């Protein structure tokens, strides 16, 4: 994933900075960023019928 190479990622929620850091740090927090990455990973395997 390209976000893993980013020096800093800023996550916005309702127009406010909710989290910021690099991929590794944000994944360890188990916050909004982690939820978004997990949803993206899960949806990669979805099949439309």
C-alpha cells in the first residue's frame, strides 16, 4: 500500500484532525485510521453477485 511509505498521514473527522502520524504508529493506535485500513483490506475480497 502506498500509505505505508508516507512520512506523515493526517486523518480528518468532521473537518478536524483526528489522528496524525506514520502508517505504523497509526495502526498501533487502533483508531479511525486503523478502521479505514481494515475496511479497505476486507473490501478487497468482496465479490458482487
